[in-house]
């Protein structure tokens, strides 16, 4: 009697930029039961939903001799051309959702600014081992305020859309990922239905955890938010 075919599990990592998605996906790729890739459909945004759907279906296929039985990709919600059709596709494949978020919106803004600098100098959004650290950045207070509003708007949008899905969902914060990377990887693996393994992400943090070392005009910016909910975010440290 032949053995029944093992059921393939699918997942999607939803994220706003600079929430550790590259770090997470590079770690998951090292697991021998997981087939994971990066922003599969983002580059196809101008090509339309049909092109994005074709890419998803092709990626979700499992070669007969493959050892990988959990398959997923990551995407920003803003890159999805047709959200209703995307929701239907997630449901069709019975996919689990890993939602990446960042609680410290102040550091999120600084990280995005540094990512743009890195992109301008290296043509990459993420820092690799051996790359020089970026010098402290000075951000105009008005530009900082506008970026802060955008960061919060993007996070609210992806949180609300994900919460409305009738799918298993695991929310992972960037702060927890930094403080306890292996424990976070273990939690994600269990959520995806595979046994945890010792995993390691392949990217380097681009922005210092201590904003006094990352922001050239730290005191100026912090002063603008004295007495607000954001003041403590300037001083918060998460790396043990």
C-alpha cells in the first residue's frame, strides 16, 4: 500500500519595510523543510495582478522529490495590486500569515532613512557582514514628522487588513526579533508546522540601537517630542 502524500503547507510573510523581513526569510531558507523567498510579487506590481498570481502559483508548486513541504514568500501589502484577489488566493492555499511589525516608530523612521542612504551607496537595502557602518544621520524635523505619520499609517493599514483575514496569524515584532532571535525563529517554525532548528539570519543591522550614536541631531529631534508618547522611543534599547 502506498504512503499518502504529505500535505504541503503555505505561508505569507506580510510586512512594512524595515521590520526584519530579510533577516527572517534568510533564516527560514536555511531550514531543510522550508522553501522561502523574498519579495516575490513586488517587482511585478506594474505588470498587474495576473502576473502576480502566476508568480504565486508557480512558487507554491512542490517538486516531487523535494524535501521542502512548507512554502512561502514575503510581500509588502502596498505591493499587492488586487487585495481582494490576494485574500482569495491566501484562502485557496490555506496559507498561514506571519505579520512583521515594529513598535518603536521613531527607530522605524531612522531605519528607513538609513536604508535609503545604503541603497544610494551600495544599491542594496540591507547591510551585509563586512559592510562599513553608516555614519550618524541628520534628519530635518519636518521630514521626520512626515515620515513618522507615514510609518504609523502603513502599520495601521497592514494590521487592520491582516486582522480581517480568516487565517491563522502570528504577529512578530522587530523588537522581540532583535532581543530573542532564536526563540522567535523557533516560534515561527512551530507556527508553520515544522520542527525548530538552529537558524541564523544573514543580514547586519544597519542602524545602531542607541539613537544618540545613530542620529547626528538626536537632541533636536528628541526635544520636538518631549512629553509625547514618542519621547521614550528615542531612548529605548532592545539589544541585550
